[in-house]
């Protein structure tokens, strides 16, 4: 595919090729009028930031959806199989994962959901996985995560990404497709794979089979809990009440060791394998019955450096001959995108406003100097306030204060733009907490310090949005 032209030969990073100048032709995506898309061609095209024609996107969605419809709620697989956790729109990290996990031509894969949202390449992730499903329907398996629904994708950025890259019809077709994804998978008849966790209403595996999955994820019940519940964060899994309302998620439950052991015992299962929670090492073994015993629950998370700020590793499980091997990997650099798919004109607004505010400050005789310090502002403001108060012009006092605060804030925005972008990726609707910019540079840097602080700041994004 021919790249965008560069007649002036003035690309800043010349070794980085320009993106393709038009969508991938159907003759390349479906060679010889084949019904199966050329997955390697698509992989490389997406890696170069290419797009598809809308008609081809809809064709891929429709073909994959028809395959999902034929699958049961509870899949059943035998090893060898590679198990993958959350991907969250991190396409370039997903390619790294495939290089470690093995080619999809010869490797069986089970994906545990959360393919979209948070990252900026959700469409590329889900379309590539759908293409693999079409080409290898007996070795590529996908179950539903809590983000594969209308509520979450509207609250986060998948809907916005669909509208930016295609249109509402593409988004709605994906939502109908997500309604068809299976809910769980039993590997070797001993390892139950789900996205979230168990439920107080879940007694046997037959309860999963009986669910009507072809709907939007409900706010309660077994269906909801399979996608939303979490194991308790306690070294011994201690939880007296067994199940407790999940305040962090705003729905479903937290479950402990006793109820998990009972469920495993009653269903003759060894362990629960799930995703749903970011982990510093990419995985966590919940060894509630002691270090020598097999983990009651295993959490796997496959999106390294989650949201470009967590600094965590990604991991996958390679399951062969009833043996689990964890393989970790670090994040891969991806093309830089402005937040919320912003264009360069919107991006430049803070710089323009700052210059305008400097002009206003000059008019009202406040020194517009970058080296100005807070003491200067305070002394000049006090002097102005005294003069204005004497002349009974209280309104102008407020205007001077507002202009000064705004100039200080805009200076911070300009100088700390990259840190602000990081923080926006951690906050709902990409909005950082009120007052943080006015608090200055140190407050911004402290807010984006390390994994635990970032996870605490991002905890609000773990909650299910209200109706």
C-alpha cells in the first residue's frame, strides 16, 4: 500500500514511514474473492496505521458474529492453549504478545475479554482478532469482558473511536456482535476461564449454560457477576461473609477463599483463571490455601504499561500438558496520538489563549514575564487592590485576580502538557481533578508518580457507570 506523499521531503522522523494514503483495497484484503480476509496483510496494514473501507469492516464483523452465534455460552477446550487477559485497545502490545505466544496459524488462543476501551487502537485490536477468528475458527476463541457492552464503550472511548474512524453504524454492529460472545471456557475440564469471577447465584456450570447471553450486560445476576466480580485482595482470601458488595466496581461482588473453594469442589474444578484487574507483574497467583497448593484463582492481564502510565508488565498463560507457564513482556512503543483523537488546532488552543492573556495582562499593567514569581503577583495584586478599593472599583479587583490565576494556569498547561496528557489517560472522560493545574507543577508530577498511586487515581474508572 502506497504511503502518504511527502513532496517536500520534510518529515521530522524520516525513518518512520508515513501511514497509507487510502484504505486497504478489497482486492488485497479479500484476494481472489476469498471470503476470509488476508490476516497477515491486515496485520501489517494496521501496524502502519492504515484503515479499511467501511463495507469491509461490516463484512468482517458480520462473519465473526455468525461464528460466535454458533458457539455455546460455556466453551470447552483441551490444551495446548495460550490464555490472554485484557488487551484494552493496545494494538502494538498485542502484536508483541503474538510474537511471544506463537503464530495464530499454529497456536490455539483463548482471549478473556476487554479488547476495547482505554487504548487508542481498539478498532485495530478487535478487527484483527475477528479476522483471526474467521481464518482459524477452531483455534481462536474469545469470551466477553465487562467492556464489551454499550454502557462501558459509551462512557470510555470505543464509541468515540468508532465515530472518529468510521461512523455510528460500525459502532452499533460491534455492539450487536459483542452480545454474541461466549461467557466462559472450561479448559481440560478442570480450569474455568471467565473475565471477572464467581457469583452467589452461581452453583454449577449448568447455571452458565442457561444464561441468555444475547443481550446487553445486566446490572446484576450471574451474567453480570461473571464479567464484574473480583477476588478479595487478601493473602489468605479471608472474607467472613463469603461475598461482599463490590463498592469499587459499583456492582457485583468481591468473593473470598471459602466460597471459591466450595464452588471449585462442587464442580470438580482445580482453579479459576480470570482477567479484569491490572497487575504490576502482569499476573497474580491467589494462593489462598498456602504456597504449596495450586492457586485458587489466577489473574492474568495482557496490556503492558496500561493506559501508557501504569508501568506494569503484560503476561499470558501457556497451558500445555496440564502445566501452566507464565510469560511476561514489556510494552511496545506505539504511534503518538493526541488525547481523545484531538486535532492539532484544538491542541494549540492553550498556547493561543496564553498569548492572548499576556496581552490582557499588559493592558492592565501586570508584567507578562515567564520569570515572574508568586511574590511579584501577590505584591502587584495587593497594590492594585488597594488602589481599586480606594476608587471603589471592586469589580476590577476580581477581574485582575481571575486574569492572574488564568495566566498562571495556562503557563502550567503549556509547560507540563505531557504530564497532563498522562493524567488525562487515568481519569474518567479524560478530565483531571479540579484544582490540580492551579496547584502547580509539583502537584501534577506527584499525581503521576508510581504504580500504586496511579492505580489509586484510576480507581474511579473501575466503577460501572450509572444509568
